[in-house]
C-alpha cells in the first residue's frame, strides 16, 4: 500500500483502540524496567526507540500472521503508540516513586514531618494514587503552549526525538521532514539532479529543474541582504535518512527492520537469562575484582549486569568517563580519607547512611550536582536574556511569539505544510527537504485548543492543591505553598524543555534541587514540617519538568513525521492516567516483597532528596563535610561556568571538562553500578569508530542496548515472584 501523502498524515487515523492497548502494554513493560533501575541507581529511560520498534514488530509481523485483514499500520500510528508508551514508562520518576516517596517513607523523621507521619511508615495505596494524581497532568498542559516556539519556530534539535523519528521512518518506509537553509536547499536540488538522474522519473527531473530555476530567479531578484533563494518548495530527496546513497528499496527497508528486531530479541533474551540466573547465584552480582578488602569495605565490585552495560552504551563514553571520575573521587579518595581521619565512625557498617562514609560522601555529591545545575541555569538564562536584548526587533519578536502561540491554541487558520507541491511519487524512507526560513505547521484542526489548555491547567492545578493539602494537612503544606510550587514548576519546565531541546539532557534532578533551594529561602526555618514541605515542593517541580520534556521530545518526533499534535496530547493524557494506577501498584508490591532501602535497592536518589531538604532547611553537616563541599563546589562551579559559556562554540576540548551531574552520580552510586556502565560506554565508542560512515550503526547500537535494559528490567518481575515465595538460592 502506498504511504499517506505527507500533507494528509496529521488528519489520518492515529488514535485507535488497538494502538492504545498496545501502547499501554509496551509502556507497562518500560515502567517495570524503570522501577527496578530507578530504585537501584536513580536512573530511568524514556525507551522511545524500543517502544517504536516493538509496536512496528507487532503490527507488521505478528498480528498480520494471525489476522491477514488487519488494517495497515502507519508511521503516525507508530508515533501515537510510542508517545503513549513513554507517558506510561516514565511514571516512576515523574511521580517521585524512585526519589521523593521513598525519602518521605524511609528517611523522614516524625519531627521533620511535623509529627504527621512516623519514620518507616509506608503510604497506603489510596494515598499513593492521590499523590500520583496530583502530579500527573499539569506538566502536560505546561508543555503545549511551548511547542509552537521551540519546535516550529526555533526548530530546536531534540536529538532523541529526532532519532526516534528517523527509526520510525526507516521501519515504515515513510517520509521525514528535514529543514535546511535556503542556500543548502538550492544546492541540494543541484546535487540531486547530478547524482540521481538515473533513478528519478522524467516528471521528477522536470520538477527539480523548475524548482532550481525558481530558486535562481529568487536569488537573482533578491535584495542585497538576502543570503540565497527563499522559495519554500519541498524537495523529495530519494536518499536514506542521513546518507547520500540511492533510495533503499522495500526489501532493504525490510532488512533493516528485521535486523533491528533480531538484535532486540537476542539481547532481550540474553539479559533475561542473566536476570533469572542472578537470583539463584547472587555471587555474580558482586564480583570482587579488586580483592576482598576493597570489596567488603568500599564495595569495589563488578556487577556484570547487561542492563547496566546497556545504560552505559546509551550514555556514551564521555558521560560514563565522568561517572568513573566521580566513582574514583568518592569511593577511592574521599571515603578512605573520611575513615582514616575519623570524620565518620570507622567501625560503622558500610551500608550505614547515617554514621558511615556513604552518607558523608553523599554531601560531596550533592554539592557537585547542585552547583552544576545552578551555574548552568544562570548561564542559560543570562544568554537568553542577552540575545533578546540585543535584537533590534525584540518587541516584534515577543509579540510574534505570543501571537503565534495563541493562534496555535485557538485553532485559527494555519498554513498547511507546502500545500500541493511535490508530487505524488513517494519513495521508501525519503527525506522531505524544506526551507528552514519558514514555519512548517500541520492543519490547525490538529492543534490543541486554547480553551483545552487553560481549562486543563486550572483543573490539574486544583487537583494538585486539593490532593496535597488532603495528604499532608493545611498546616504542614499550606495552599499558598502549593500554588507557589506550581508557578515555580511552570518556569522551571520552560528551562527543562529548552535544555532538553538543545542538549538532549532533561535536568529534572537539578530542577528539583533548585525548587528546594527556592523554597528554603521563602520558608521560615522554624516552620513546622519544613523538611516535608521542601520535599513536596521539589517533587512538584520535578514532575512538571519531566512531563513537559517527555511530551516535547514526542512532539518533535511527530513534527518530523507529520503526525497530529492533538493525537500525541491525548496519548500523553491516557498514558499518564494509566501510569498513575500502575506506578502506585508497583510501589506497593516492591515495599511488600523487598526491604527498601537495602543492599539491592539502595534508593540513592531518595537519600539525596532528604539530605538536600535537611541541608537547605538548616540542619548541620557531618564533621568536615562543609569544608569538602565548599572546595568541590567551587571547583565544579568554575568548570561548569567554562563548559556552559563555550558550549555553543563546538570546541573539542570541552569534552575534557567533566559534567558535575555525571560526576555526582558517580560519587553517590556504588562502584559496581559505575564499572558496568563504563564497559558499555567503551563498547559504544569502539562500535561507532569501527562503523564510521554506516548510517544505521548508531540505531542498531541503541536497539542493542535497549534490549539489554528491557530484558533485565522486565524479567525482574520473576525475581520478585521468587522472592515473595522464598524460593531458595543455589
């Protein structure tokens, strides 16, 4: 069947019962995986690529074999399913089940909660549902007005969203939008005529020649200030997504799809076998490669977990190298120093967070991550303000930005994407090249109404306020404090979206800490339950940033493939609703089956949350911790300042300046988690170097790593069953 024309994709069927069921199922698998690794290391993943791949495998291979009359599967339906799966799968982080909730349940003292809770008291399921409901939706409505500005007008790259769009286009043999400068557009037409004259039809050759002549005419008649042709005629490039090779045939597209499916299945199976085996032989989860003394005292073990290796592959060599630096600094330098100098009890148990060195070095980790986040926020905000102030047309730019956002939401008439040009001859996995000087928007009927956004913001904010006040009481969490937290979350969500669009990193952890710092400044230190209020405020900010970022990544994927933003908006709402229920149930299961915290589930993110809340609300630091945090904070503040100031210059030496967030993660996670990720990062580096020039190598590598992560995460449910029935180890 021929592909749907690009201009008609947004209005084609995307929201369906079958797509919703499959999206929720895939998202549930991702959620189970994220719960496992979130409680262990604080790390979760959107899993956009494997979600899209699994959906494609189901509808293009498995179901057609059973139901030959199945309605054809399209790339935009693939986008809908992937968006739904991401909304479900990221629930553990968005709703604080790997951070804020364990911190309140396990580490918050009765005094710090204003004597409303007892330490170690778990939330009942009803309270978990109310907590999740309070955080589930306002971030989605925050993100909708930003789409027009950051995706359509500014065209921020959103690398993960773009990569997902690329994979979906390859798997479905469809078109993908690529916006380039007018000059590059003109040069591309010339190159297509030279390189592909043998594969283009006569009509396409004639069309390209006409577009070339139109471009030249515009260039010749343009004003002196113009840089090249400004016609907005699209060019259908019969090329691979990122390559310059001839168009892939249907057989070639199928082979790419089958190869990636095979990789995913094999790595999933390998990781699953390791997961089940690790239950019966726990020794393989802690191999003392540096000797028994370092293993028992400082936890220098190797855990050859396929999932951790897969996470390292996704992170890349630079990030895992920074984590290794933090690991050596924390567990190889600071921890022995603290024990030797007796800044901590040298006889304390290794897993003692209160009296041992783990709790002590955590303050160093917190200082490094907080200063990195704060400096990055200051530099990013300052650059944006300066750029705006230097514009001669700043008033017009501001009015234009506001008008465009309102027009999108009011569903006023918008120009269709390059109406009627560009031919009916679509090729498999082709690129639709268009001028970046123009905004390419879908039909206004596929956008979200202003009334929907405003009413959604009001309702979701009321739900958040009512639920928080009901859960913790108006004396501990006043209504005004929740309202301030929501407003703060709105502004921090804008920061998260822009940072994600430019760097592919959503600084949700740093945003949560920034919110805690702000609330500490506006909340009296003597206030009853101030630590609990600080945790709640940070959780609200983190939830808004996480959901806004996730939705914007998905909207970038949909924009490049011509999908309906409204359909993706509904996918996010449906996925968040299911995630509220499933995340709460998973948290109850983990609390009933496992001891949390424990050596297996250290919940380091929860410890960071509670320590940060105590720090900013006035609790004293352990012996010599203040001096070490000041030294490390100063060093990484300078490094972060240099890195953020020169980030846009493209200097290669910036790679040698470590990221404070990555170093901080390396400090607070035990070495066994970091070493396995370093193996994955080294593998990714070697793989990309040996496959340089292969445009599908990176996609295959991400699929490979995703299979490793999914296999261990999903099969952890078997280990949970074994534990609940006390199945003996070997």
